[in-house]
C-alpha cells in the first residue's frame, strides 16, 4: 500500500513539465513539444470573452491546437483544480470532476491544401464524459496515451459560480498622478456570502492586465466593507503601468502583403512575410487602435475551415532601435503564451542596426508587442512601447472565496474592466 501511494504521488509530481523558483510548480499555459503549434482557448460564441465557464449554465470553451506532421496521434487530457495562486488545490478529483478525469482527444482532422502539413485537434469544455463539480481555477493537461507523465501542453481556464457582482472602472486618475503613465482600478463587490464569512479575510481578488500572467496582482484585503458590499479603492496594488495599444499584422492571404507587411515570398518549403519595420513608441503620441488585447485569430481568405486550410507562414519581425543593455527583447502576445524563450526571442543584427526575429505562425490576424526581460526575470514592455494613460487595457478581475478550513478556493465571480467603459 505504501509503495502504491508513493507511485501515485510521484506520478502527479512528474505530470508537471518543469519546476521554477525551487519547489514552485509551473502551471502557466504553454507547450512542451516543439511539434505543437497554435494553442488557443476561446468562447465559440464570443471571441473577446475571457476563458470562463459558468458552473451552472450551458457556457463552454473550445481548445484548439496543431501537431506538425502527417500522422494522427492518440492523446488524452485531464484537469487539475487550482487555487487563486494557480497552485494545485487539495480537492480530490471526485470533488471537482464528475465522470472520468482522463478523456481521449477524439476530435481531430488533417490540414488541407497546405505546404506545412499538420493535424488539428479540438477539445470542448465541458466534455460529455467530464463535468465540473466545483468552481475555481483549472489547468487542462494533454499527454500521449499511455504516457501521462509526458505533457505536450497545458492550458489555464476558469470555472465561475457568478454569484458576485463586480462594478467599477479604470482610468488615468491615480493616487500617483493624473493622466501620466499609470492606470488605477476602483471597484466594488456585491456578494451573497454566508453571514459567518469574514469579508476582510475570506475573500481574495486577483487582477490581470491583458492576460499577461506577470501583471497579476493579488488583493488580500479590501479598503472597507459596507454591509454586503466590499470596496476596493485607493489601493497601491490596483495601480498598473498603462502600457500601449498592441501592434497588429495580418497574414490572411499568404501570397499577398497584408496589414503591416512590406513583402511576401515563397522560400524553402513555405511562405514568408516581412513586416514593416517597427520603432520605439516611448516618445510618440498615443494613437487609439481597436486591438484584440493581445489575442490572435486564425483565418485564411479562401478556406471554408481556417483551422484546416490556414498554412504556416514564417513572419519576419524587425525592431529598429539601438541595442539594449541589461535585458533581452522578445515578441509577446497570446500566440507565445506570454512565455519567453527561443521561439519569440529577438537577436540584434548589427549590420541592420535592429533587432530581428523569424517566427512561424499560422495564417490569421495577430496582436503583438515588444517586451524587455531582465536577468532577474522582470518582463516590461515600457522601454519599447511606452506608457500612455489613454490605453484601453483589458483587466480581468477574479473573486475567490476561501472558507475557513476549505481545501480549495471557490471562484465566485469574474468581470472585465476596460478604461472608458461603464
């Protein structure tokens, strides 16, 4: 019995691909197999909605990804319930999943009329054999059949009870200045928690800017409580650097230079697209652009099903700035899962006097920005993109209830706050 228990614990530990900062488990969205491309999770009925499922309604999410090659692979997936800090909770599987927490990825199809061959896979949440029994943060993990310790990808999403109402806003009017380089959030929660709940201690709120994990703030205590209303106002952790609107480009047609592209050419075994060289925006005036807050959308102008008909285009990025010291430059957006490695790292070309990168991306429309990662691990777009208080950032507010003695955080509500929207 002891040996069996040890094997079970070991299998769970090995199911995570890597460890960072000592004993902290890596639960960020990401892929761990170089053949896996274009991982995305979205609401099929609302592209701009955050990845949230209502626990008691018929809402759903669709996860989509490709594996480069000609052969279908037998894959399975499982769910891990996490607390507000994205570390696994102590809930047992039967407490948060109804049915089997190990399901086959059965929806797949082959690419059609593309130079780069791939197999496209889909997972619908919740699935027919896997229902959610508890609210909270969730991590979906995909692995080869028969090898659950070898993850090929994982994806974060949320299951909410939607039992709390969030009202508030964000603006350039902050406690550190008016209309400078910052934005500040102020909001109020209207709850229906038990009278025994300590609203100062049992409620935890996280706020994330534009789906970038490194921006997440955890607010453990509100400013004040007024009856069943919890007020979050004039708190230092609700002040964010304003950033700038995302840059955009399109490769909807591979043989045509689309939005923000200078030229295209077929070379080697696929199409290439050279984007118009970018510059620093630190000293430029703010320009409004209705972006997708870092998202991307797969599209191909002549395909009935872009998931199968869109090809992979090598996108050439050029950032015309002097070489920076004290940090590396990366191209960032949801397409990179907000991770920073060889896939999206830029290299300084001294002959051109600019940073360059070549990234293979599936045809579509993309948001991106340039960030600087320091040796200490800090990631900041400000040195290149600047900070404009007018930027219409998207802030995801998640409200968690930690009942005394509970073994997992309940997600009781979510909301999206965008400056200028009521």
